[in-house]
């Protein structure tokens, strides 16, 4: 007992041997991880690296920019703004009254094709100043109701467009209620230009979000009529205009797909558009545009992308050049100790 | 067992003649009054009318099972940021929320849950520790009349307990009796005050008879005493026993957490249990400290809060305007059916309620995960500190320990170190090194100081490259002599050669004094057959070892005698001599001497005395001054060599003279009253006169291993070192020299008290000294001149007064080293506070004893030495190391790393949250300020948790700008921390600006590209989900590439976390897109169907990523090119292996890297070299 207990003997030093086994267990185990000695690569930004990195970026970016710009230039686009033109002269100062009246809304427009347009030609309507991304608007829908017939009465999120005469509305909500209802008919040389309205929505939407057994009910039969009506005998999964509309746009100016013209158009073709100007954008001074556009591999006309790539690529090239010049003119030998702080401020030694 | 035999039935009451058992005197009257109401019925804890005192269960936990949840939650929501998030979470349940409730509540629950789990785990550890203590066993007298084992928690007030050797006392006890007849027992109070020496306690005479188990069957008594209080050294109470009342004083009280030593067993009555016990009353929670970086972070949070408020206001205003003017015409929004929130009739209400929405929406500016990430990172950093094998002390087996993880980065910003001396710089081990006997000096082995001086002289001739040899030879020196406490070498005295010396008789007397004049107890080490000694002070231990080695082995102490075996005698045979102890006059700091009066075998009465030279010299007889001159000279030499000295003297007494004095002395001893002490002292004083000086001893206070080198490195790192010691000025200066804190040619400014009675006069004098010192420094032209400030405790008391302290501090910071001696624990704390508050810089206090606790708690960082002394300092500290020298690695390596890691991590955190949060704000402007978020709720949820958190954490845990070797080779790199180069406002605002730029680039690139045009060859245009997902992809890429640029150290962990974060985003999109549309909404199949086939999606990602990182890339390339920082250069040197190729340069730079250090042995060498060159 006496020998196994540590004691402070002469010199104030305890006996070290007795407790040795316990102590050894406290010894940290060696591993490269715990000692922070893991192998690591420690890249440093040497001039060569800096210049090559900038060069690499410009070498990659400039071709991409050029290609994108070319792709964008290939796209032919016809834009026709019609919301003012389609109001009869007498109503120019009171467009809202006009649009809310029972007057005929038909309107004829002529579009001239400037360049050859290869099929498919996409038909878009573009609205302006229309806040489809407003929080009140975005939330006003019922996804479960759209998908399944069984939850047709799930309209809690749809206020104020949830019930009509105490009957749940299908599809409910402000989005569906305000469905765009201008229609376009195209003819070329007095021949009807067919507009294919199939396949304008996302396939996943048709298959999984809008039910095949869900039919419009009580839609637009309230006192206040919003936008388009729906054919109650066609299931929602086939109501593609609705499906496209229900994908809320990100910005207050947006284009939505109306249909496709599966026919090439030649330069100087005159396309007659007979349109029903039903949709009210006059209350909030919104523009309405009809857009016919081809696409490239990039999508629609998008010069910005190419220009941005060229800009960044050019900037990098410039940076690479200036760094090269700087390194040549005023080189700093790498690892030059004279740059160490204690060598730079004299007086220390 | 040998120990027990030696000491059995040893009567020592007259050995400890008067110093220990002083009656407290004051008790008695107040008992029963307020504050003195405790009544303990001994041996009948079950007495009914006994007041229910607290049980002996201790609990140091913060929470219990029921209180954990409410209390821990309260703690969590104490933080403003958390409170804000709680508000958001609650608001998210209302329709005002821009997000789904789960996306607000889940991160908060995660963050709070994690912090609470950490808290809970720590508390659980404390609980387990408490349980271990509570379930310790002790023998308690039971009703059946015997002693049975009980757990500590069951011990009640009034129980009679029997504590055996080397056990802790379970509660505060009244000592009744021990195995010694006179009721003495020895107690080690290391846990209470850090002192390792044993303290004797003595039972009341009346209870001495209760020393058998059976005697307690009929034992009854009533103790009336003071109420629980934290004073360790007082106790007032009395014991009613067998019809009489006896006063109890602190010498009968055995305190909980102290340990019974050298005593077989004791009996005691429990007085204070559990939290009533003095030690528990004393325990204070150490103040929670926060690092400078974290405090600054609060300001950044405030800045961000302001930004948040401003943009929320803008947004609310915008919303109100939109509601008022636009809403009525937005027929598709059905304004006529709108609820209050959207009603155009009440735009003010709409605006106000939108404020709530906006505050939630832009909450991403305030990184909710920052706190938890920092917490996790710091715990991991602390683990690395704990695991560092190079801070593990093989001798004691104790690794370094980060006891709190809050202050890791603070280690990298230390400016001033305040250090204790004993046990911190020195080992508290004394080596007998030299002596002077009869005017002849003995002892040839050099002290550390002499050695260092000699080495410097050698270095004078050569250049600086010789540092290595110096270090090497120092290391050699570190191999200790085989005998602890003895480093004496001199053939004239060793191996019995002293017999041949002409002064043999004096030498013998000298050794006799060493062997007899002490209060130590010998212990036979059965393995070696040698005796070791339990001594009150290490000095005394080293004397006994020295006497033993010189042939006077003290081997036995009985109640009245000391036995010494003389190995070398004229006859050649060892003889054992007995010295009858007649009186012991104890050593106290006031008396500064110790005397024993013994009768040797011839019947001659001798008075043997050792003490401080000045005291002894005053008491010499005329004849006794024979060697005075020589001895004084030797003492001066020893002092210069940094040794501790004592003078030895003796006197022969006549029988009659002694008897007369002894009568007087006994009378004084038995007298009762206030003047007893004075009488005793007078009596002692009468005897300790007309001494004959025999010689002097010189003992080396051994420096701890590596201390000079460590101080040197710390000085090179630009740190200031203040030594605060309780030792006297001479010793402190000695140690100052030994540590190279002082050197020749340094101008010492000693500030001392004039000794005048008038307080005002003293103050003025001190003020004058301080002003003179400042003047002197101002007038100094030599840039290499160094000053040292030395001040003692009494003077310090004046200097620390409010009207003078700033002036004092002004002087102190101008000096290269500051030594404060004779300072009390309180003053240590005050000095620490003065430096901390006066200079505004980070202070680190390091100490090992209970007297350092105040300083450790006061400093920004407290470091405890977990060594031989008690645990008090360690318990109060934030970090503990087992040796002072590990401080170098702790600061220069871990501190430097942690500082940079945390600083970079926080900067990046703000950057990423600004970059992300602002995109939400810009988008909102495009939604009529309605509070619609562009991202899916789940994206936002994952943003902080999965997609950007791990890389920044790997930065915080693993980043190394330079390797640990380089840190140690270039301590000057450490200065980046104290100068705060990585967390100044310039850098913080730079990062914020970068975040702003990044948010603008990402947002507008995405908006413009996906504005109205088809983004695919199939003609589809982008909707909200497509825009949000693309933008988010850009953010994930940009932020992760940005951090890759920030890092300079890539192990596989960084590769995995950065790559993994980006991959995780795509994996998440795939999984999320594959879930039922009911969950994923518009994000259903988004990657597979919509985005992945569109080249524009990938092009946008690439463009935004490069555009975002380009400014930063250009910035760091520029900076490295034109304004490289030290670590850049060193990285390059290492990268090109220049250090290997051009070793001369490497060595030169290393030596040049020193700051303008004026302390440390390198500075010392430099000073010497300068001196050499100038001649």
C-alpha cells in the first residue's frame, strides 16, 4: 500500500512509476490526421499559374461566346405588339371599358417574315407588367386538386377563388381563374396556318401534375369572370394552355408558349393573324405581344450570353496580358526574402 | 507498511511547539447568534428535532432532468441572433411567411438542438463525475455499534466517520482522534489551495480517547457552530461533550476534498455536508470568456442587422406603395376580395405586416449556421490541441488540454503573457548546488545562469549560426543529476573526503545542522533502500538529501528524537546518533528562521538555526562573526548566480541556561490570551542570540525544461512577458537572469517604497520614480537599449491605485521586461486587469497554483500548468499544458492557425450569406415587393446546412497557411495575429463587398439570360422554378469555387468537401425531382427534364462562376505580386524548396525574422555581439 501511493517526497516530486500505466493511456495516439500532417497539396498562385489560368479562361470563353452569338443570330423573331392597335379608335382613351364590354374583340394583324424561318416556329404571347410572380398570386392554387380527382374539394389555398355557389371550383385559385384567353389564327396566302397546340407544356406536368381524370368543374361560372373558360369534358392533363399558364413566370414580363407552326416560312411571306383580343391588360397598362420565333440549339434569341462570354473572355485575356507585362516589367523573384516584413521595414536590424 | 511502523504512536505535539496550534480566540460568544446557528448532534443524525441539513450529495451540474429543457432553451435564446430566428420561426406559422414553416423551423431546431446537445453532453460528464464522487465509500458508525461502509451521498450531518490513509474526507469533519495518541493527523490540501506540503491537524484533548471503533457506541455530543461559509481558514464553534464545552478552532476541522496523509486513520464527526462544505461554498464558476474575434463578430452581426432592417424597410415601403397604387388595377389578384394584408385600402397595415415577411425573407443575411459551425469547428480545433503529441509531456504523462474551445483563435492574438514563477517557470524543485563552510566555498557544478553566461561568452567569438550549439548544449544540461534535489559536486566533501579538510569539525557541524534542524519525516523507499523525506518545503528536502549524500543520513524520527546515521567517521564505521529534540521553533515568513534545540548523546544542549542571511547575521555573537566576511562574499556570488541562499548557525547552551529559558517558554506556551503569540515570540527571540555562523547553503531553483528557449521564441514572436511572483525581489531577479528576461547592460528600473509612514509621501515618491523612469526611456537614443521594470508588492499596491495606475502602465509597456515580486494573488489579478484594460491588448496568464487562479480568470486567456501542484489553476484555466515550454507551440502554432482559420471562416461566412441573401432582395423588387422567394424552400433549407457548410468548416478546421515547422522557425509570422491582419474592418468589408458583387453578378446574369426568351431548343421559356434553380446552381458553384481560392492547403478532406458540396446539389436536385410532385412542386423532374438538356443552363453556370471569382482571383494575384505577406513568401520558399537549396539564406532569414526583441537569450547574444563589434 505504501509503495503504491504517490507521495510528495523530498524535492516535492511524486513517484512516477506507480501511475505509469494509467498515464500512458493519456498519450495522444499518433496519426497524421490528429497531428495535422495529412499530405496536402499547397498550390500557390505563381505568375505562371495566374497567367495560365486567365489565358485558359479566355481561350475557353471566347469561342463559346462566338458560337453562342452565332446561334443567337440565327434565330429569327417576329414581334408584334397589338394591345393598342386592337382597340377601336373610339375607345383609345378608355380601353378598359372596351375590354369589359360585349363589343367584338376580333382584330386583324399582318406580319411580314424578314428572314427564312425554319420549322418549328414557336408562337408565344408576351405579357408585360403582369405580376405572375406576386406572392398572393403564386400561392393561389391547389396542386393536389389538379392531380387527383379525389381531392377535388381541396381548395383551402385558393382563396378568394375557391368556391362558386358553395361548390369547389376545379381548377381553383387566382392563377387558373386569370387564364390567358386571347386566341390567334394564322393564315398565309389565305391558307390556314396550322398551329399545333400539343406538346407545348412540360411532359412531366401533363403526366404527373395534371390528372387525366380531373375535369374542370364550376370554372368561371362565378359573378366575376377572369380569363379563359375550359372545356369541362377535356381532362386537365390535356388542357395545355392551362398547364403552361400554371407554370408561373419568374418576372413581370414573360413569354409563354402558345403553339407551334410546323411549316417553314419564307422571306417576305405575309402572315395574317386573326386574333381575339379578350385579355384585359389595360387595367394595369400591360403590353401584349405576339411573338413568332425559331430556336437554335441555345433556345431563343439571346445575344447577351454570347456577349457576356466574350466580355469575360476578353477581360481575362486583358488580365493575362497585363499580368504578363507586370511580371516582365517589375518581376518579383518568387520566394525573395527581401519582401519579408522584417526586411521591409528598416530599423529592426 | 514501513511508514506506519515508523510513525506509530509518535507524539509530536511538542515538536510543533507553537506555530501550528494557535487558538482562534474569537469564538465562543457569538455562537447561537445569527450566522452561527448550526447545531450538530454527534452520532445521532436521526435525532428528530435536528434541523434538516443538506445531504451530502453534490451536484455541479447546471441542469437536472426536468430543468434541462427550459433552462437550456433559455440559454440558447439568450443570444440575440437566436431570438431573431425564433421570432422568424413563430412568424412562419402565420400567412405572412414567405417560406413554409418547416424551412424556418428546421434549421433553428438543428442549430439550437446541436448547441443543446453539446451543453447536455458536458453536463452529463459533470453528472457522471458527481456520481462517481457521490458513490465513493466511507466507513460510517451505524446503530449496531460497528462501522459499516456507506456511500458519500448517504453521509449525514452528525455521522461519525472513519477515514483511512490516502482517502479523501467525504465532508467537513470535526477531528475526534487519529491513530496517533495525541490526535495529530496530516492533511494534504492540494485541491483547496494548491499547496503540496502537508498540514497537521490536531484533535481536542477531550476526544482523544475515542480512538477505537467500539468507543463510539455511547458517544454523544453537540456541536454548535457557524453556518456554512466559504472561508477556508476560519471556523468558529464549540463542542458540548460529557457536560463540558470545548472551543473548536480550524485545526480540528478536516475539509472536504483534502486528503488524509501519513496517518493510518482518523475519526471525525460530520459538520458540513455537500454544498454546505467549505470547498463547495468556495467553488465559483469561472467567468465565461469570449474571444476578440467573436466580439467583433457581434459588431458585424449588428451591421448586418442594420442592413437587414434597411432593406426590409425599403421592401415594406415598396410593398405598401405597390398595394396602394398598383393593387387596385391588378384585377387578376382580385383586390376587392383581398384580406387585410393585401387590401389596397390599408396600405400602412400591409406595409407593416410586410416588414415581418421581409425580415424573415432576408434572414439569410444573418447566417444562422454561423454560430453552430463555429462551435463545431472550435471543438475540432480543440481536439487537435488535445491530441497534439508534441505538447504531451512524457515525464508526467499529461497532454495539453483545451478546457474550453471558445478561445482557440484568441491564442493567436496574444500580446502580453503574465506568468507565475514557481511551478511555471521553475520546477519548484531545489537542487543543493553549493555551500560555504567556515569561509570556504564548496561546489563546482555551475548553475544555469553561470552556464548560460559561459555559453554566451563562447558565442561571442562566433557568428549567430551558433544558436544551434547553444540549444544543443542546453539540452545536454537538461539531463538531471541522478539524485533529485542534489546537484552538488566537489571532491573535497564527497565520499567522506571532508574528514581530511582542515575545518572538518565545522563541516561536521554544518552537516549536523542540515540533518537535524528541520521538521521533515523520513520514508524508506523499499526498492532502493534509500530514504526520501517528506518536508514542508523543497529547500528543506534538498538539505536533507545533501546531508545524506555527505554522509549524515537522517533515517528516523521518534516522538522526541531524531536519529542520524553518520557514514564517514574517524573510526571508519557508520555510527547512529540520537539527538533528543527539546524544542522546535518553527519557520514562519515573519521570523525567516528556524531553530531546533537538541541534546546530543554526550548530553550537550545545542541550538541549531538556519535562516535568511540578514536575520542570522544580526544574531551572531562576537566570536560567531569569524567567517562573516567570507560568507557574505560567497552569498553575494551565489545570489548573482541565481541561487537561493540560507545561512546556518549554532550555539552551545548550558544546562542551567536552557532550563531557565525553557520554563519561561513553557509558561508562554500554556498561557491563554491575546498576547500568547507575542510572549512565545519573545521567548524564542531570547534564545536565538549569540549564534556562531557556520556557513551558508546555495540552492538552485531549477528552471523547467526548455523555459529559456521558449521565452526566447515567444520574445521573437513579439510577445511581452511579465513575471508576477510571490518571491522576494532578489530571487525574482535571479530567475529573471536565468530566463534571460534580464541581462547585463539592461537598464533596471527598480521601483521601491521609501518606507515612510506617511501614505501620501510614499505615493509621491513612487510617482516620482515612475516619472523618472519614463524620462529616462524618452531620453534614450540607442535603439538597442532595453529597460527592465522591477517592482515589489507593497509598491505595487500604491501603483495600482486609480490615480497612478495608468502612469505605471505607461512605464511598464515601455520596458522590455517587467518583474513584479512579492505580489499577492489579488494583485496578480489586478495587474492582469490593468494590462488587459489599459492596453486593450490580449493578455494570457499562466500559472500553476491556487494563488494564480485570480489572474487566470481575469486574463483573456488563462493557462494552467497541470503539473505537480493542485488542480485549482487548471480547473480555473481555459487551457492547460504540463510544461511552460508547450506554450510556444500552443501559441505560435495552434494559436496562429486557429486565428487565421476562424478569421477566414467568419469572413467567408458573411460573404456567402450576403451573396445569397441579396439575390432574394433583388428578386423581390421584381415581384412587386410581395415577398415571393425565387428559390424553392428546400434549396434555402439546404443552403446553409449541406451545400455550403462543409467546405467552410474544413477551412476552419484544417487550413494551414504555413506548416507547423515554419511557424516555429519563424515566430515572427505570429505577429499577424496580434496585429489582427486577417480580421480587420478592411478585410471584413472587403469580403462583404465581394459578396455584394457576387450577388449582383449572379442575379443579373441569370435574369438577363432567362428573361423572356426560350431557354431550350424546344421553345420553352423559363418559369420561376427554372430561374430559381439555375440561379441557385450558380450560387453553389461560385461559393464553393470561391472557398477553394481562399484555401491554401488541400488535403483529401478539402477536396471531398468542396467537390461533395457541389455534387450534393445535383444529387439533391435529382432526388428532389424524382419525388412526387406533391412534395417537389415545380421542381419536379426539373434537372432531368428541363435544365440538364439545356446548354444554356450549363453556360450560365460557367459564366456566373467565373465572373464571380474573377475579381477575387485578380485581387489575390495582385496582392501576392506586389504586397506579398510573410506567409506568401515563406510558402513560395517552401514550394520551390529554396530552404533546402539555399540553406544559408534560410538560416539567415530565420535569424532575421526576430522582432526587435530585447529579451530572451537570443537578444542577449545579440547584445553581446553588438558590444563586441562596437569595440
